[in-house]
C-alpha cells in the first residue's frame, strides 16, 4: 500500500513539475514575442521621427531663395557656400550634424554641405529612387541605396512652376541606433551584400554572413554572435537565442517596398527583464515617451476611432502626449469614459497614475 502511494505521489509530483515547466516556458515564449513586437513597433516610430526631422530640413532648404537663385544661375560656388553655412549653423546651435546636398534636375551634384569635390557628379545611375520625380511633384522620404545606405529626404525645388532640382538631406540611422542603445538593445542595419555594387562606399564595411553593416555607430561586441547565427532560420523564426542573448530580425524595405536587407536587434539576457509583460493595449517599451507612444498607437493601430478601445486609465496615461489639434476629440472621449466611474474609482485612478499636482474642488 505504501509502495503504491509512493508511486502515485511520485507520478503526481512529476506531473506537477512538468506542468509548471510547460507553463513557465509558455509564459516566457509569450514575453519574448511581446518584446519582439515592442521592439519592432518602436523601430517604426523612431525611423518615422528620423525621416520627419530630415524632411523638415530638406523642405526649408528647398525654399531658401539664395539656394534657389544659385541653382537657377548655375552658381555652384555660391550654392555650396550657402548650403554649408546653413548646415554648419544648425550643427553649432543644436549639436546635430546635417548632411545635405542640392541636385540638379539632370540628377547631377550641384552642391554638398560636407565637401565641394564632387560637383557635377552624375547620380542617376545608382539613385533609382529619383525616378519617382518623373511622375510626382511631392517630396519623398524613405530608406534608399545610394553610394551608402541611408534615409534620404528629397524635396523638388521649383521656381515659377519650373523644376530646377532637388534639396536632399541624408542620415545614416545614428539617432535610432543611439535610442535603442539607451534601452540596452543593440541595432544592426544590415544591407544585402548583393547591393554593394551600388553602395560602393560600403564595400569595406564589416560583413555578417551575406550582409554588410550599414550603421556606423553599432556595437562591435555582438558581431561574432551574429556571424554564428543561421540567418536563413532567423529570417523565418524572427527570433533566436545564442551566447546568452536574444536576436530579433525584421526585414528592411526601400521606398519601393523591395526587401534590401534587415534590421537585427541583439538584447542581452540581463536587459530582458527591463521589458514588462503588458496586459493592455498601450504598454510598449517602458522607456518610450508618452507623446511618442501616442503617435505610434494613433498611426499604426487605430485609423478613425483611435480612442474607443482604451480604458479611462489608459487615456489618463496618454493625455500629456496629445497634440493640440487632437486634444478636443480626445477629451470628449475621455469625459464619456470617466462619467461611468464612481468617486472611489476616480480617486484610485489618480493614485495609480501618481498625480502630484494640487486639485481644487470636489469630485462629484
């Protein structure tokens, strides 16, 4: 009898242990997938911010009459002086280096902010993206392959409805790489090696399997880990674990939606716990700002009624990030949701969101 009880207890304990291990693995898998989703969504948000920053500068350059007149009169020396002066002032006052160039309508270099050596150099052979302007008058900003891979914000320059050329600002993923590094995540922007026939300035870049690393401020410490990864499997599974690190994969596309490489992230295990398991719709990276989070959710998840699916507590979290033009509809939705809460629930909500400012009056 004791032997049977012992066997029964052993089987039961083993079953409980296996169940616990299974549940633990399931929870961990769910968290890994959530973290991967969080990283991908944050990448989209950061790249959009970088693109908009570049586009703003390109738009201003396209409207600068000194540059417009220099382009119209083929005064390359004046164009270079004006352009380099503007970008040098921006860097001096903001600490942000700007790489900008003016391109003629024939797709030749007219002026570059960083040198005056390649004036007249034709770009058409390796800038297929510029063919967009044969049929469009609107600006274009996207990830493109030139002599280097980068974000290119290109704005056509017109005078009296006549196309004179283009103002372009180029960046190389530095802000996005730095942002992820501050979260403990290392980003690698990988260009498929087959494109180095066009990206001639990248032929000597560090290589990882069939890719070359495009962002210059990457963390070299994980390069060997990436070289040991099976990229064919990673491309399918989107996540791998090696050397105590999680590696995530996201396909990179150019402005024509053609796959040209990958964004690869390395997250060491010691930073993995900094990412929280979310129970609601709005809990992404804990370090993402409220305004940035609001922009991501509005753009990616909800087209018309972006506030309908939020709890009142979630809207309380987002309120400080609402742009002025969106504040009124946001407040109207918030008031309707708050009307359904009791006094005690409202007080609890304020405590949970750590409101520290003084509130006069009574909650009715």
